[in-house]
């Protein structure tokens, strides 16, 4: 069992292997959190460490509905595990990802997650977990 720190259960408290089974974490609906009625997206942040170089992982999924804009202020890696997730950059370039594809979002990058997306991903990021996504 992991040690509880700052109201989060960090995964990297002690040495060893941890297997996180699908469905372990309850996903958070983003429509209310982002104030976008009709958005059909879910997310969950899972804190990995509380060290100086914060690092966390999470799950993300979208179903067809409203899209949304997001600005990354940190490095994030998103691995597509099912379906497709469609992103447009600030130049309007469309990126269609499928299972096995990897997005790399660098700091100060703004993207638009297209509402036609219907996929899920696992991601990691250099940041502390977002409290509203837990």
C-alpha cells in the first residue's frame, strides 16, 4: 500500500513493481469541470511522485461531442490505446492518432481536441496532478 502524502496516494513511495489494472481509477467527467455542455470526455490524474521534478500519469478518453481547447504548460506524452483522438494545432494542422501512436505536447503548446474523437489514451506529464481531475 502506498504512503499518503498531501492527500494524494503517490505511486513511487517504495521500491517495487506495481500493476494498475484497467478500471482501478474512476474517471472524472470533463463537461462540468471545463464548463462545456455536450463535451463527452473523461480524465483521471494519478500522482506518481511528490519529488521536485513532479511527474504524474493518467487516463484520458473522448467520445463524439463538443471539442475543447487546451494549453499545455508542461511536457506531456500521450499514448493512444484505442479508437482515435484528433487534435488540431494553433496553425490548424490536423493530427489523427490511432492505437500505438504517441503525441508529444511541449510546454506552451495550445491544441484543440476535435469533437469527432472517439478514443482513449494513457499519458504522463511533468507536473503535479490537477486536483479537479482526481
